[in-house]
C-alpha cells in the first residue's frame, strides 16, 4: 500500500524532521510513504471570516490539485472521528480489501481545512480534541501509520 501525506507548510524543527525520516525509513518494508509539503498562505491576524475562507480556499485548491484518482482520502480535523490504533489498522485493511492501494492523509494549515477538502474526504479523523502544532502532528501521524502496519502484520511494536 502507498501512503501519501499532503500537508500545508514545512517542518522546520530538525528533531521533528529526524523523527519523521526515521518512521519513513521503517515504513519502507510495508510500502511507500510520500510526504508532499504545500505552500502555506501568509496572513496577518486578526482575519475576518471572509479572509479566513479565502486563505482556506487557496490552500484547499492546492490540496485538491494533489489528490490522485482512486485514493482513499483521510482528512485530519479536530471535529473528526477518533479511532484507536487498532481501528486505524483495521481501516487500512478494509481499504486494501476494497481494491484501493493509495491512501492520502491531509493536514491543513493553522486555520484548518477548506470545506471542499473535508467533503471530498472518505474519512475525517481526529487524533484528539487537543490542538497540536502542525509540525508535531506530522510526526505523530507517521508514527501511527507505521504502528498500523505493524498491527496488520502482527509484529511486536504495538503493545
């Protein structure tokens, strides 16, 4: 299975980059993990509701332009469904059994995700009601993707 992470913005902290690279390397035995970083809109706060929607719209266009056909899209949003690691692994298996070999996770910018991206998602997923920095969320996400594949393969990593 191929997994893509589409993320608004770049990871700048070296310790996060190292962690992400480590899990990307570990994922090599299960499939390809590709991370696509998309330009984050710059803005000065406070923003009006219209300005927020404009920023989300521009970032949303970039995301939608990167989604490949026949991809199972999982958007990360605090209002989404919360799953356990085992449930995420089961979702991967269900997707694979349906004949889909590409999963794309979408992480929005600091303002979240455009409504069109959320509507196109097959699953809207929440990792927590907490708000995480987007850079840290990327590391948490790649670790959970790796964990899901170890669960699927009955390996010791997940306890």
